[in-house]
């Protein structure tokens, strides 16, 4: 008797499982038959028209799903994800459409649909879906960031700025919204807003040289020299910034102040290449030719100055010499003296050879090119 009862129970349970599976399979098949073809661009356009007609229904508050509806939604959403992994995109698209018949305002399905619409180059449909996803899930950072990126790609900067300002408040632990706002406001030359964003970054990250230099640059763009000087003066012990401050003084006609800064830096660090070059520029701009050439020699013939720095200075010196219409004697003399001090450096002799060739001095360039190859046999330029 007990064995007969067990057999009957097993048959009943098996029949129930088969029936449940059959219903689920039938639902999937029915949804595919009903939705087939929406992955095509022409069908996507019809879907956009249909959504516009039902706009009022779309923006209505989301009703809480019953447990059964939620179970069905989760089942089909996971099925869409599985199909996507298998690269069966048409089927995944159809199943996501079915998800939206269960819950038209489901942000997860809307976000995924937006990706498909973008792939199909149906930007209005994709943007509408993404906007609705963000509206229904305002605390999802990645949905909002995706929409902000889309606005920026579409040059809808006003929409992007409004969204990013909101994100900067809502997601106060994220820095990307602030950096995106910096890009937008810099492009629009809204310098007051740029300063405001930089101040917010300082509040979150603490004051640092990079932010101060950016504020310094923006203040100069605004012609607010006082604020610009204030930013840079906050680093009195950093000689790099002191030299930059001296350069700004020079640009603004405060030559004596610039001179005093350069001399002060060189008194503390005699081999500071930035200060040496800036002081040379000071002498040139103030018409002190002998001191200018002397200072240039001090820089270029200083063994503690990096070769890259000397290379850049020589390039500038050549340009200045050409613009002034001077002969090549001074340039050649400097090159020869530098090469005597740095016989193992290949880049400066290569620049020297190029200069000689540009002057038609091919014979003189030959030994210099041979020197370059002796130092670096793989140098194809030589």
C-alpha cells in the first residue's frame, strides 16, 4: 500500500513539473512570435512612434509588481542576458521587449534596450530608453553616467551639464562628473563655472599643485592677475612655481619683480635650468645683449643641465637667430663648445648636422654625422 502511494505521488509531482515547464516554454515562444522582427531598424522606427503615442502611459508611476510578475520579469531578463552572452542578439532583443510588457518602466531592461538601439544607430530610441532608465533609477550612477556621455557625444551640452551638476551632488564620492563639467565649461569658456568646479575638486581632494596650476591658468584667461598670482604664491618653497611666477610677472610688465625672483631662485639653486633660461630671456627682453649671451652660455655649457633642456634651448636659439637675420657663426660656436663638453650625446650633434645641412654646409656636416653614428650606430636619421 505504501509503495503504491509513493508511486502515485511521484507521478503527480512529475506531471506538475512538466506542466510548469511547458507554460514557461510556451510563454517564451509566444513572446518571441509576438515580438519577432523588432531588432530590425524599420521595426525600431515603428516602436518609436508607438512609444510616442503612449507617452502618458510611459511616464505614469511604476506600479509594484506582484511576486508572480516579478518572478516572470527576472526569469525573462536573465534569459535575455544569457542570449546576449551567446551572441543571439535578435532573440535577446525580443525577450527584452517581452520584459517591458511585464514592467514597462523597468530600468534594467530599458538600459539594455538602449544599448541595442545605439548599435542599430537608432539614437532617438536609445536616448529615450536611457533617459527613462535614469528617471526610474536616479540612484544608479552607471545609468546616469551613460546618459551624460551620450549627451556629450550628441553635443547636447546643456542637457549634459544639468545632468552632471545633479550627479555631482547625488554621487558626491565620484569625481568623473566634475571632470566632465570641467571639459564642458572650458570648451564654452565659462571660466567662473570652471573655477567653481575646481574649488569643488579642492574640497574633495585637498589642495594640490595640479589644481592650483589649472586655477592659475583660468585666472589668467579671465585677466584676473591678482587671483592668479595668489594661487601661485601659495607655493613659496617650490622653485618651479617661483620661476613660473617670475615668467607671469614678465608677461605682465613687472620686469623688476621677475628679475628678483630669478636671482633669488638661482642664489638658492645655481643649476636651476628653468631659472637660468628665464633670466636669459629677461636680459634679452631688456636689451642687455652681452648679459643675455653670457647667461645663455652659462646654461648651455653647464654639465649639470640635462641634455634635453639644452636641445630645446638650442632649437629656440636657432629660431631666434634666423628671425633676427643673423649669421650662423654664433650658433656654430655654441654647438662646437657643447659637443666638446658632451662627446657621448647623440641628439645635439644630430641637431647640429641638420642645421649645417640647412645652411648648405654639407662638407662640415659630414664629420658631425659620423660622430652621431659612432655614438649610436642604429640612428637611421643620420
